[in-house]
């Protein structure tokens, strides 16, 4: 028994057995420094569903990687009507329905969502915009007006505030058109510039990006070091995501690469 008591007294074994004593008052704990606080990231949604709102897989991927990166996330969406409602079983507008972007986005946020009008860059270290047609229909009029589009006033304000503060902005899929419209001369990617037999069905977006005065950089989704573009000067990080007809795990990885770079640029 004396031998057992001696072993139990060893610090390493006490930890395994859950017998670690609390440090005496005034003495440093086991780890001398407190954990660094994670980056505070604003995630901006545009509804719920790829054809009329946020692309749900992209939003979920962003949330998973933000969680893994230790970020503190707050989710926002504008309190405005959707441009229209799409029946996702048919891919056609549902003429009799109308929905609200904030209310629909709350589905992804599990109810924890804030009106975009309340988002201030001073309260966050970075902002991320997942894709989905909502970015082109509800956060802007790009789906209808192309290079002549207008951007929701709060989306424009938020992009300008974060940019002016030197805080990173991440955008994926079609969402980079928002930065292309608001931040003149910014570098972004929406993937490839040719459809390549249907692999890149929205390749024409690249020409619209150029027409907006931005620089388009060709990137893919399946090769890790080509999954994103980083505009170091403007701290804008973009990835093509579902602009490409690719396997879901490649989309997930590309969004993850974007999130990791955004968090890195916060310096947190």
C-alpha cells in the first residue's frame, strides 16, 4: 500500500487519476498564461437556400472552420424582403410566396441572428460572406443588373468599414462580386473564366468582375494551394466554392482555406 500511495503522489499519475490539487492562492496555475482570445468574426447571410438565399453548405463549412479556429462568431443578415422565393424542388419561382432575408437566415443561425444594420466593424476583427444566389439577389441586384448592380446599403457600409479599418474580409462563391462592386481595384476569384464543358457553369461572372473594375484571378477548388486568392493589400480573401461543379468535400476544404487565411490576417 505504501508503494501505491507513493505512485499516486507522483504529479503525472495524479493528473491521470484526476487527483491534481488546486494551486495554492498566489501561485501560478499549471499554464502560466491565459489562452489568447479568438478572433471576433461577423458572418453575413443572405437567406436560406442556394437559389434565393445563402448556400447552406458554404455557410455550414464556414461555421465549422471558424469554430475549429477558435473564433467568436456573430451572425447577421439584412431585414429586407427576398427578391423572390424559389421552389428548390423545381428551380422555379413560387409566385405566391414572399419571405424575409433576416427571418430565413435565422434558420441557419439556429435563431441567433442580428440585423445587419447593427453590425459595426469596430466590434469585430473580420467579416465573412458565404455565397448562394442570395448574395446576387438580396445583398445586391447583381443577378438582374450585372455590372450595373446596386449593393444593399448596409452591405456596402460594412464592406467599406472593414476595409477602411484594415480588417480582413472573406467571400466565397458569387459573393466576391460584392467586393468587386464596392472596393474598386480589389483582387478576387470566382473560379475559372471558361465553362469547360459545364464544370464552371457561372464562368461568365469573371467578365462581370473585370467590368466592375476589379482584377479577376483564376483559381480552382480541387488543389489545396489553388483554392483561394488573397489580396494582401486589401486583406480580401476569396474562394470559388460552388461556382464549380465539384465534390462537396472540395468545397468544404476551399471554404476552410479561406476561413483559415482570414483568421490569420486578423493576427489573433
